[in-house]
């Protein structure tokens, strides 16, 4: 979702990161009760996180779970991958469904993404869980990138979002299994041949115009359990 943000914002903004049930703009001005975003059953959240990628990857990955202070390690892995379940607020603050507590967006980030992309999501989640407003989260994020406290994606940074039970938004909850690739914004989506939501490669950055990172999504034919992907839209 990592994005989250992107993937989530896509599905939200359209079918991509697909989170679309428009919430009133006023509702985004004040942080809601965050309890509904938590999963009481820790084992269930770990299991859900692992569905983001094939078992050959996720079984040996580190798994994070959301707590009242942010994401915390629940299981230490050995292959450098990190799996976690992103929530709606891991996407762009401009997303109308930023506070959709039903969203569950499992993602497994590869080692390169875990080192250079994931830390931004973790810090932003800490801020949200601490009650920082979305506007201040954006301001802090902008400062962190300018001060090089947040890194640009390193070469090869990507993530798996192949979870069959994922819930990316109310309009098209399960959308499509897809891979996410992260680049410094000096690389544009157009340079990669990325287009709209019906293109083979999707430019997810449109869901978060303030980010200095280019995110592209590539839908794939199978979920992490090997079952075929079908799309009703």
C-alpha cells in the first residue's frame, strides 16, 4: 500500500489502489477514533499480511502488525522481505477515503523496498496513530524528504500485493493482484510506458501528486495462492 498509498490510491481513485467510497471532506479534517483500524487477533493480522505474496516469499519474511503507536514487528524473517497490512490512512491524504476503516491492503516489500520505501510509511503511521492531523503529516513528510530523512527508492524497490482477501475500497474491494514498483520521481510514469487504470502498466502516482516518488502498478494473472485472477469491471 505501501501505496498502499499508491496502490491504494489507485484503486481508490479508480480501480487502482481502489479505495472509493467518498467521505465528506469535513470528515478528513479531524482524526477519527483509530480503534476500528486495529485487528484484535494478532495471529489473524500476521496471516493476512503473509497473503500478499506467495508462501515461498512470505513464509520467510518479517511481518509487522499495527499497534496503537504504529507498526511493530510480530515475526522476524530471514529473506529481507517485509509483509504488513496497510490501512486506508497509508495512502494520500487527498484521498476521499483516507479514513475508511474497512480497508485492508496486504503488501510484501522486497529487501530494497523495505530499506528505502517502507520507513516513510512506518513513520507516517506513527504520526497518524499519535493523532497528528493529515495536513501536518503532509507537512512533516515534505520536510523529511527535503532534509533527506526519507530516502528515495533504491534500484529494484518493489512490492507484492497479491492477497485474495484484500479490501482496497468499497467500490471494487479486491480489484486485481498486482506488483508495485517504486522510482525516484526523476523517472516519470510516461518514461516507463505507464498509463491509466486500464493500461497494462498503471501510473499510480496520480493518486498522490505531492509525493517525490513515482509508483507504477502491474496487474498480474494470479493471486498469491495460485488461483486465477478475474476482474468483473
